[in-house]
């Protein structure tokens, strides 16, 4: 019985190690062929974060988007064969937020909730 338990334990530990190596290889493969770009946005709150990240999820070629609210920086990981930084910037503008020096689309900005709009003195 002890030898059976030991054999089972050894088999499971090898299977776990093999799975970990497969996961690392898949992660390395997924990150090849991607690029990262950052934009300074006009986002203010958690609702802004949710809106921007959700809209980025629907854009072709974007694999990940993360908005850091305190710094207002949007970091986007994308496939350069499917999209460009200019297209990503345009998508942010269409969502109603500024991106770097470009100003948000006026109609999209007007549809934002009041908490997501910039103070009147800055817009």
C-alpha cells in the first residue's frame, strides 16, 4: 500500500511539473508578436476605467487594456498585424475620452455620465 501511495504521489508531482512547463511555453508564445502602447487619458473615476477597458475589448487586435486611474495612463497590448496605435487612439476618442493631446469626440463626450466629464474649466 505504501509503494502504491508513493507511486501515485510521484506520478502526480511529475504531471504538475509538466503542466507548469506547458503553461509557461503558451504564455511566451502568446506574448510574441504583440506590442504595448500607452496613452494619457482624461479618465477620472472607476466608471471611466470600466468604460474604456470595455470599449478596448471590442476593438480588433487588442489583447489587453488596463487604465491606471491615479496616473490616467491607459496601457494597451495589441497585435500590430491587426491594429495600430493611431487606431487605438481613435477608439479611445470615440469612447469620449481624450488620448494624449487629441481631444475626445464631442458627441461621445456629451453621452458620458456627469462623474466622467472633466471640470468645465479644463474642457
